[in-house]
């Protein structure tokens, strides 16, 4: 399973890149807005220097023509850029057009398995079910991931399932158990994946015992 970082914060991406286990980056307009940098091209190009893997850049047009034009423009910025379009009629139309041109597309804001079916039929490279936001609405976000994995398997769709809106480590575990291709995680959740109190305790104990041996 691939692990992506879900942020546009260059410091977070830089630190995560050093771990050597991050396969890609997802951004969205809210995450870019958080950085305060209005130069979207610059933000995306800086990210491409830090991680050598798929970098999702989201379109902001509401019509298919605009999304296609934005997608064609962003795709020229770097070979690793994947164009994010929303799960709307226009988004699906743009996805099909861009995919036919060989441009990789991530269909985002997916909240149902039928939407994921449409994204796959439009040739999406990634489909992004928003797990946490479904949980927030009182339903089971991870069941959507399981359903999409099963449907894609049934029909041999090549679209990769990218679990998004991940809020905590159990979401990552369940994404892996569901057989999804990618979990895109906020920096905080990635940091949490490392931690276990018994690891910390064990490291302390080994070092204490080693010091005792040296001073004995
Ligand atoms: O990748 C999508 C993600 O950024 C949305 O997360 O926490 O805003 O639902 P959240």
C-alpha cells in the first residue's frame, strides 16, 4: 500500500520525505490556502522537488472546459502531477477528456460507490473516497472504501483507490485491511503511525541497561 501526505505545507513534506516511506502528495484548495502562498504553481513545483511520486493538484473551474484547460496547464509543470477534479458531471467529463490525452486524473470528493464506478469508467487514475467526512455525517466511511475495492476487483478496473480524509491511525489500518491502493494522511497522522508507548519504553530500557554496563 502506498502512503501519501495530504498537505501543501512544504516544511511538513520536507520532513516526511526524509523518512523515505512517502510515495506521493495530495493537495486541495483548502490545504493550499492554509499555506498563505497565493502562487499555486510555485507551491506545486516546490512539492515536486521534495517527493518523487504522484502530486495531486486540484482544478478550481466549475465547468468541464475550464477543468480540462487547467489540467492541461498543470500537467505541463511536472511529469508527476496528477490533476484533481471534483466528482460532478463536469468533473467526470473533464476526467474522460484528460485521461484520453494521457493525463492522470484523481476524482475527488467521492462519497458513494456509484460515484466511484463513474470515475473508473471515465478512466480516473485515482478515486478519492472521503472517509472522515462520511464518519462525521454519522455513517461508516471505511465501508465505502471496502465497497469500491470490491467493485473495482469485480470488473478489473485499473483506477487506484486512494482513501482520503483520513483522520487517525485506525483509518490507515482499516484502509490497508480493505486492500485500498493508497492512504493519504495529514502529517499529524503519519507521525502517529510511528508511535507506540512500548517502543519508547523499550528504547529507554535498552539505553539505560547499556549505560549501566559501561559504568559498571
Ligand atoms: O484529501 C482530502 C482531505 O484533505 C480532506 O480531509 O479532513 O478536510 O475531511 P478533511
